[in-house]
C-alpha cells in the first residue's frame, strides 16, 4: 500500500495542455497537434484549439500554438494580433504563415 499522501490523481486534460503551452519558449511555436500529443491525447488537436480560444489567462501564451504547417490558426478571431505577438518575439509572419516554420517549431 502506498504511503499516505503519495497517491496522485492524473491532471485533467486541460491542465496538461496549459502546462505544455507554458513550456513553449518565446520565439518558438508548436502546433495544436503537438500540444495534444504532449498532453497525452494525440488526436485531440481540435480540443486544444478550443482550449486556446477560451483559455483567458494571460500567463498562457496561446499565441505560440499554431495550425499544421505553420499557418496561424484562429486566435479567437484576432489573427492579426496573433501575428503581431509572434513578430514581437522575433518570428517572421508572411500573410497567414510563419516563415521557416520547421526551424522555429518547438519539440514538446
């Protein structure tokens, strides 16, 4: 029998997603699918997108989560703000895509 207090319950999916997103450093990005896989649910990219659209807290850098292939994705209808935030971190955004995506993609 485990010692008292050593038993832990698994974190809910949303908390694992937020932890993964917080791990993405400034100037780097990860896809919705990357984040879903890091949170233990590789097929849940849409769920990650929903969480990013509704996460609210500013300590979660949701702007660093992008669509497959380096497309910006939604950002709650404020794609130009997402592009501005990424540019401020040193990324090059051309149109709706991140230039040199493979080089700035963060491996979670």
